[in-house]
C-alpha cells in the first residue's frame, strides 16, 4: 500500500534544514545587533566601518560577508526591520485614532518615548533612508499630514524630502536630488534658466564633511533655506543654525 500525501498540507521541513535555517537567522540577528551597537560611529572618529561590526560581533570578516555584501546592505536590513517592529508595536493604538493630528502626535510621542529609553534605537530609526517611499511607516506619515492639510489642520507646501546617513558623497547627493518629486524645478522651467545643481551638490557634500569633522562639538547643523541660484551662480544660505554638543555627551 502506498501512502498518499494529503492535499493542501505543506511537506514537513527536514530537521537538518530547519536547524541550518535557524542558525543562519540567529547569526543574521547577531550581526544586526552589532551594527546597531556601532552605528553611526563615535564622535570625532568618523562613521562606523565593517571592522567595528566584526569586533563587536566577535566574528571574522569572512563571516560578515557570508551574510551581507556590504555594511550598507546590513544597515538597510536593520533599518527596515526596526521600522517594521515600530509600526507593529504602535499599530493597535495608532489605528484606533481617526483625527490626523492625534495620529501624528501619538506616533511621534511613542517614538520619542522609546528613543529616550533606547537612544541607539532612536538615532538609527531617525535616519529613514533605509525605507522605500511605499513603506508602511512612510505611507502613514504622508497620509496623516496630507489629510491634515486638506482639513486645514496643517500648513505646509510639500512633504518632499530625502534622507541619507552621513557621509554623503557626490553620487549620493545627486541620487537624493533625483529622488525628489520637485527635482524638475531645478531644470529649465517656464523660461527660467536651470538651477546650479553642481553647486547644490558641493554644498551638500561640504556640509556632510563639515559635520563629520566637527561632530564632537556639534549635535546638529542646519541650513534653511538654501537658495539654488541660476546655473553658474552657486547657492545662497539664508540662515544657518547650529546646536552645540553638551560637554561630556
């Protein structure tokens, strides 16, 4: 008599396959834990590198590359994972609210509360470049602000934004600019000369280098607004704000 496989029942996973899979998952989690521990780096010492990760994880460089082709890939996976965990954690409370202001305020307060308790988590999740535009977290934020704007509760011109972790090199700066919905305004527009994108890129990369060079002294450096003039005329910083780092922090 031949035993027949039950229809609709998934075949049982081989014990050895399951053990190997679980071992791989544990190592991935272990490596991501090390990434979270060292990123984005220490003040005055530049951004984190793979050597920092493998030192904390106590694994070889080969082990790291077996799971991730680059530190950026690991950062992207960790960022998406932490964001997904945050969405799941606040979902029950957040989804029960209808008012856009209440939803936005609740989400931000929950985020800030956890960031105070877990500063490393807060620093990492604050940089959303590892999230795609259609990610649930980004979608929720955009929907709430758009709904609030239509209802007259918020007043802003655009939600167009691009965020990346430092350092920002020329290629990254240009990619950030291209990702903006308003990027077309930098080209020739309604008879107006194209804007000086090369100068904008130099300003972005220069600010990145400046902050990394002096991060032991500053918590934040902001230029707002930065006016992009006609091609060849450069850019103009209207206002620059700096926040000095408290001694001993």
